[in-house]
């Protein structure tokens, strides 16, 4: 038993790996929650035109089942296209200009002022 306890105490745990796994799980669960909320809204008669169109689509699929897969693919691509502008803007908002990369200094010195003076002298 003591050997197993000692062997267990030597295991290293990568906390970042665990955090990223939990974040992926939360992201996928939040996607299912959004999907459930969307379907609930669609069939709840809160928005009469949306519910009528959704029920017409279901009737269409009943009479033409060969259109089910193309419709789902079209819906997924349309959803991705509608979400892209917001996703692209979030990426742009996260981008922060880096002075050392933009001026081509190979390695950032410890003192930023000295690095900027070096840039001015070279330029």
C-alpha cells in the first residue's frame, strides 16, 4: 500500500490541461443549452411567424425527406456565416500591437526605454 501511495504522490498534474478540458466541456454544454433555448423559442408560439415557418418546414420534410440533409447542411453553413462577423471582431479586439515585433527588434531588452532609444538611433 505504501508503494502505491508513494507512486501516486509522484504523479504530476498538468493544471492547464485540466482547465482547458473543463473549458471545452463548458463550451460544448453551453452550445447545447443555446440549441435547446432556440428550439424552445421556435416551437413556443412566442414568435408566431417563426413557429409557423418551422412547422411548415417540418411538414415539407415529412413529404420530401430527401431534402432533410441538404437543409441541415444549409442551416449549419448559414449559422456559421451569420456568426462570423462577431467572431472576427472578437479576434480583432484581442489583437494588441507589439512594439518589438512591429519594429523588427529581434529580442526585447529588459529596459523598454533603452530598446526604443536603440530603435531611434538605428532609424
